[in-house]
């Protein structure tokens, strides 16, 4: 299979994963995909041909007046971060959203 065809297949797979509520490992297990290949293609497709991160990785942020918390909303779910939030719990939540950076 030519590179363009493989890229199109993985573009579709990554798109389906992004619209699912599944983590990368769960999505791969459910669809019989190699997790290492999934991560490699996800990273490859997230960078455009100039080496810049594609816009879908960037989200607008609006800080509310001194609430003491940050709320991150993705697809109807939210992560609320406060001063007391555990970095480990935050990383786990972000991984569940498919954010690995």
C-alpha cells in the first residue's frame, strides 16, 4: 500500500478515535490496532508538512475572574483544575481525553 493510502487510512482511524470517548489503548484494543502504530500515526498526522502543530491541538482558553479554578471542556466532558489538584490525577484525566503532550 502506498504512503498516501496508508495515511488516508490512518487519518480516518484517528478521526474516529477523536470523535470517540475512548482512550488510545481502549480504541486500539476494540478495533484490533497496534498501539505503537496508532501513537506513531497520531503524532505524524498532528504535525503539518511545515512541522507546525495543527490547529486542532490548540484550544481557546477563557479565564474567569479569580475563581481559583480552571475548567477544561472537551466534547461535553470537563476537567476542573484547582490549586489542590494532583498533577498525577490531571495527567491521567488528560490522557483519558487523548492528550499526550
